[in-house]
C-alpha cells in the first residue's frame, strides 16, 4: 500500500465526500483516489481529514483489472 502512495501514477478527486471522516469545520472530508498500475491497477482511497494536522486517513484499498 505504501508503495502505491509513494509511487503513484494518478491522483484524482471525483467530488466524493466521506461520511465517516470530517474536516476542521465538521463537514465530510473529500476523498482522493491514488492509483498505481502494477499488472492491474491498485487503488487507494483516502479521506483527507485535516490539513492543519497534515494527516490523511486510508478508507479503503482494492485491486482491479486494467480495462483494455
């Protein structure tokens, strides 16, 4: 998982908010998708919880096949 975060190919924000994590204002935190292509694509979804604390919390991780 850390390999993907440190060597990502793509980072995207799809407008999805996390209902389980909040920002400093108490609003749902934005979820960021980080992906790395490794014989398939490994995705890590993170909730950016606190920019003041400079912490990201991993919500979920999964592996999926590359669509040709």
